[in-house]
């Protein structure tokens, strides 16, 4: 355990202000070193007040620092800045991190969406990736993505009474504007899933409209700032429960009941081509079923979906 971790542990356990002198004696380091480590903790996002009497943790409802998550703190890895939470989560997954490890960042310098598009990641948004290691068949792994979208939409509706609607394949809209994007990556060994990483970018207190006119944030919808930690905790509660007893039929049914895609004329854009038709359903694996102009049906499994 590093000196910073030891200091944070003592601040968490302290009932009140903890003096630098006491910390110095307990850790066997100078008070100057204590102050340097305190500054490092503050720079990493930990809210600490300082006074002549010492130091005290300040709980911030918007803070995403691991210690704020209580019993779940061990699975949370918070960064003030990363290239992308998906990159960090992939590295951790390959190193064998536990199921439901969460990488969350204040900002991303190279956040991305589908088809290698850039995802704007300014301060105030909720950007995180979950490493999942489900014991499910590889063939239904694509439904984990839909499950994440379902549970994030349910979380938004439950906490803030916003009509969050699902758009195939994995976006969440409100007021006909994009509120959330979801991305997944999987590695498998034979017929066994090694891990599925789910990356989520939710516009909370940031201002996405500046760069993307069709995007919106919870703050814009509600007219006030929104604490991000409550959203992440509520989502993880739902998602972890789902993954413990994964039910493909329930995921599909829930997605169908809250989507904005089925019944509309759409164009599906992939890297190589575009397909147009009317969306009539999703199949058992989450693929979008289109009725083409000549009456034939075609199922697409990936791509960007645009209304006609």
C-alpha cells in the first residue's frame, strides 16, 4: 500500500479531523511528505479539507473517487484523465482483473464511439467501462450490450423521471436527442468468454450541444446539476444483478418495450455499405430485422442506424 493509500485509509477511518502530526507519526514520514501526498490525493479527485487542526475527507455526491463507493470501493478504479476507459479496461482485463471491475474517468482524451468515431468527453460527463466475465454462451454475448442499454435507460427513468428511449444498436435518447452511447469489446478463448468490456458515455453535467447539436445532457433536461455517483451506483446494482442471472429473453423483451427504432424507416450505415428498410423487430441475438423495399427481410448485426 502506497503512502497516499495509507493516508486515505486513515482519513476514511477517522471520525473527524486528522492532524498532520498524527499521520506523520503513524506512517513514519515527515509532515512535509504528508502534505505532498495530500496534495496528490486532491489532484486525483479526492475532496479533502485542510485547516490548522489537520485534514478531513469531504463527501461529494458528484465525486467518482473509489472511496466514495463504500463496499464497492475495491472494484472502482478512478482516473482524473485517461485516453479512454475502454483502453484501460482492456489492459486490466487482459491482466486478469476481477469480474465487474469498473474504470471511470473525469475526462477522456481519446474517447470513442462506434465505427471509430470520437466521443466528446469534457468534464461533467459520466465516462466508464465495466469488465464483465459472464458464464454465458459466446453466441448470446451481443445481448450484454443491449442489457447495459436497458439498465442505463431504466436507471435514468427511475432516478430522474426522464423518458429515456433506446435506439438500436446501443444508444439512449431523450427529447429526440442523444443522451448516452454504449460500446462493447469482447475476447474469447474457444467457446468461452474471457471478458466483455462495456463502455458507457452519459451526458450528465457536460455540454455536448456545443459540438453535437443533436446531443443533450441530463443537466439541460432537468435545468440543474446532477450527482453522477448515484447514477453509476444505481446502474451497477441493476447490471450486476442481471449478469448474475442472465436471461436473454428478458433482455430482448425489455429492449423491445422501450425502443424508438422498430416501426421506422431506417438506413443502416456500416464501414463498407448502407442498407435501407423498415425496422420490424430484433432477433434472438439482438440483430435488427429490416423489411426491404422488395418485401424481403434482412437482419443486420452492426452499424449506425439513421431514421429516414
